[in-house]
């Protein structure tokens, strides 16, 4: 086989990866719809329990039907995408995340029965729903981590962080509903609410680094929406321990928080659509580049002189906003074409590293929290606060403190 054959093989690998991501994009969209339905069910179940079983039962049971529909769609989409799941270097991790999500989804029916009979504490119910949701978001994370195209990786990093921020907003809605329904917030609840707000802000900051202009504009519009001043006012009230005299606060909080989360879901759907369109554009460009190289191969066969072959040199597809409409013929030797391909891959690698750094930092932070939880007996919120306090005391970045915790744990390993 000649060098040109391997160049064509390289392009075919790229096309296979893009084709797979187009299929996985459908799975990510199905996960987004299912997560949103589960967030609604969690919120309604919290209101049902907080009211002592007097309110929200009809709404909660209606939402259950939507969750069941989205669960069925998730399984169907998963079956269609199954053939594409094992082609990535992180395929084993992706399969593991999917297995966890599928398993936890089977427990929803039991959880519903426990909620209906009010056998579980409200915090346990919230945690159970949140665990299922986090397992689904883990699939999105692994999909983003497996992306090899810089533009697609950026889109997935933006989408994952937005979905994670939205999930934290859902947890805030659930916790706030419980506190306002009880007409008071414990110190533990107020601390948890503060952590949820701060964690949302971190997720949306990363989202803003990688999102497209349209998504950023929509997010900015939501930030200045009419509901936001009232939401901030209710947050401040919760931070002070709540108001024991106003029975309507729980309903107001739930309505406003839900309106915000629904608006986030609209942005999330647009992010998913933009990602799908991006995959289609990148795939179309890659196929055009393959056609270009195949024409060059035919010319090579005719001339039998690799050093003087005329190649159709492709336009780089690294720019996510570009669309290849024509391929101008430019004379190139084999060595020049190899150098062109090497530069292109190097540029793509640099762009990919920038997108993946956000995912890598999340991995480091999560690992550091797990170490503190294990060795110091902390819960997740306490572990994060310990890291943040250490960063403030030492005037260091949070991620640098997290890396130090991991390094120290590795040193202390027996």
C-alpha cells in the first residue's frame, strides 16, 4: 500500500468517527428529554411529600407518564446507536456509564411506590432521583470525552456543562420546595442551597467559554428575564431561614424555579440541535475531502510518479462555521500533501486539547472530592467546601488544590 492509500484510510477513520457521533447525538438528545422529565417528576414528588400527600399527586402521576414515554424513547435510541458505541477509545467507560443508567432506571417504579406510601424521607427521595439523573449525565460526559473533532468536542463540553447546571437548578428547586413547604430552612439546607447556586455558576461559566453566540444570547436573555429578581429574592429569604407566615411561598418558589428550568430546557434543545447540525456539516466536509483524495489517487495511478502528482488539496474542515462548497485543484507533491495533513491534525489536536481541559478539570475535582469524602468522612458538599476554603487560604486555584490532594493521596497509598 502507498502513502496515499493510508491518507485515504485516515480520512475514512475520521468519517467513521463523525458518523458515530451523529448517532450518539441522537442518544444525547434522548437523554436530555428523559433527564428533564425526571427533574419534573422529582420536583412534583417533593411537593407531594412536603404537603403530607395532600397536593400534587395528580400532577406527579401525570408527569410519570411522560417519564415512561421518554424512558421508552431512550431505550429505542440506545438500541439504534448500539453499533456505534464501541468505536471510541473510551468505549469501555461509555458502556459502563450506560449500564449504570439502565440499571438505575429500573428502580424508578419501586421509588414511586415508596413516595406514594410516604415511606421515604424527602431528602432520600431527592437523592434517589438525582442519582438516576447523574448516571444519565455521565453518559453525556463520556460522549464529550470521546470526541476527537475539536468543534464537536467544544459543542459537547458546552452542552454537558449546561445540562449539569440545569440539574443543579433542579436540585435547588427540590430543596427550596421542601424548605418553603415546611416554612423554615435548617442551617444544613441553607448551606446546601448556597453550594447549589455556586455550583450552577461554575457550570454556566464553562458553558459560556465553549457555547456558540446564539446560545449565549439566549442564556443572557434568560438572565434578565422578569422572573429572575423574584427568584433572587426567594433565594435570599431561604438563606435567612425562610418565612413561617406565608403558606404560598412553596407554590411561588416551585412555579418560578420551574419556569426557569423550562426555559433552560429550551436552550438545551437548541444546543442539541446545533450539535447535530454541526456533526452533519463536519461529516459532509469530511466526505468531500475523501472524494478529493480519491481523485488524487486515480491521478497517481495514471502518472506513476508520486513526486509530480497533481493533488486536489482539501480546504481545512477544522473551522466549525465553515462549509466546503468547492475544492480548487492545487498541484502538490506527496511530501507536501503529507505535511499538509500533519499540520491539519496538529491544529485539530491543539483545539481539541483546549476543549478537553474543561472535562479533565472536572475529573480531577471529582477525584479530589472522593478522596476527602473517603479519608475525612465528609459528604460531597463538605468536601467541595474544604477544597474551596483551602484554595482561598493558600491563594491558589481550586483545580491546583485538587491536584495536590490527589498527589498527596497517591504518596500515602500503602
